[in-house]
C-alpha cells in the first residue's frame, strides 16, 4: 500500500468519513468501482471514483458501491487483488451478487482482473484471473486481463510489489479503454505505455508535368487562293569599271 493510501486508511481509523463523489445520472457516462487499484485508475482516467481501499469481491462493500453509483453508466470494476491475498474458494456467489446488482442498475461492466503481483500469492491471483475470464463474458461483462508480459515485466509496481506506479495505472487504463472500445481520453505518454498506433503518412505524389505539345511544322504562307507558288528569285547584276575588273 502506498503512503497516500495508507494515510487514507489511518484517517478512517480515526473516525473520519471518506466522501463519495456526487455524480448526476444525467451527466455521468463512466465511473470506477473497486479497491485501491481502482482509486489509482480513477486518478489517471479522471473518471468519477467510487472505489476505496480494502474492498473485496467477497462481502458487501462492492455491492454497496454499485448501489451508490448512478444507473445506466459504464463501470470500470477493479476487484480481485485483495481476495487473491487470502482465500479465493467459493467466490462464485459473491461474483454473482455484484453482477446482479449492476444488472438492476442497468450498468455496463468492464471488469479489470487482478494484475500480477510480486508476493508468493501471485499463484492465487493467476487462478482468480482464470476464474473471472471463464465466468464473466457469459454474463455480458467485458473482461480485461492484466497479466500480460508487457505489464508484469515492465517495472510498473511500487516497492510493495502489489500497488502500481503512475505509469502502471496509465497502462491499465489504456488497455481497459481499448478492449472496451469506448474511446475516452488517451493516457499521458510514458516510456512504458504504448502510444496509440497511427496510420503511416503517405507522401502525396507531385502532379505530373503537362505533356509538351506535339511538334508541328510551320504553316505555309497564305496565298490568294491560287495555291502555293514558287517564290521568284531576282539576280542583281552590278556593273564594275574596268580598273576594278583588272585588279580581280
């Protein structure tokens, strides 16, 4: 847990109430639900945040988030990591409770699965990922796995090996919005986040030069109507004196 999230947890122990954002159903189109990883996702996506620390698939907290959320929105659900850090047995009923609550609110769910983690319980995280991938699409949920090699080996985790650096949440948001095909704002470009593919710029060929006019012979002189006539040649004879003739 990062220092920022730890401070939130301590404040709650002291008795403060964490405010849930007020979102008008008429204007909200997408929100974030889930655990502390969902909090990080909401920060980089700038979506209204209903996620909170220490939320599990099992238990009433996730369902309560759905009840507080506006109806008819797309909800990015980030859940499963806290469950993988314990027992993942008999989670089917809890998953169904979340899906049923969302269905009653006419929500479209994009469930972001538990990412790879550094502690030894990553084996349970992998098992839970497989469980969710097999179950959720059949209920009409878009499932976004977060165990690809690019994510797990790119140094995106905080030192605790569970929570993510900012570039890790950017990677998560970029992948989720693309798999959901919902568009949305593109994340900031980082060294670890693939930039959106751009169509190669095609060079526009220069216009071809205009063809030279065909060679034409000069037109014959216009005559009076009698046709072309051979020109007359005049010979000029110069009479020279006798002395000049002798010198030649």
